């Protein structure tokens, strides 16, 4: 099963947006994420629809954060991405008349529901500002400052 890595990639893009003075074009974001602009537009549109981003049309336009980082939880972003399926696991034949299969399905469904609730709870307790703090700590550990960030980012993107 192919992994859905949109959540960490979008979090990455949003951190970059928070650091930019001007709106970022879909092409700029696509370059950062090593994808194409159409994928960026489709993905970011879901975040715009949830009030996480705004889009500005025309020359000088692009994507901007609609709210401060402190007001955006990772759970909101996950939901805006359509709440991708967490696991490849699923239940057996839902229509089965076998009582043993029903018991197995019930146990599996309960565990999957609990895991999903735990995941959402964890995402709900983290804001984009928390990720920004983590980033700043990593930057400081490397002896870098935001002033030389662009040079560092160019080397690592």
C-alpha cells in the first residue's frame, strides 16, 4: 500500500509560508515540495476552504496563511486533507453470517477506532506554532539564525 505523505508535506509548506512576507505561488511551493503546481493548487484549495489559507489571484498573488500559527492545529490540517486512512488494516466481510468472523471484525474495528481517536487527540494538541518552535530549536542547535536560513534552505531543498 502506498503511503500518504501529504500531512507532513503540507506542514512543511505551511512553515515556509509563515516565514514569507509575500504570498507564495503554487510554483514556488511545488519547487519546495518537489511536486507539480497542479498538485499544490488542489491540496491548498482544501486548506483554503477550511480557512487555514487564503489565495490571492493575479500578479503578486499566491497562498498565505489566513490565521496565526497558534490558531492552526495539526488536526485541522489533517481534516482539510480529507482525513486520510491511517492504516492498511481493515475488517473482514461485513456481511458475513459467521459469528467467529463477526467477533474478529468487532475486535479489529474497536482497535482501529481507538487508534484513530488517539491520533486525532495527539494532532489536536499540537499547533503550527509548536512546529515553528521545534524548527527554531533545530536551527539554533546548528548555530544558524533566521538571517542565514535562506542559504541553508537552498542547500537542503
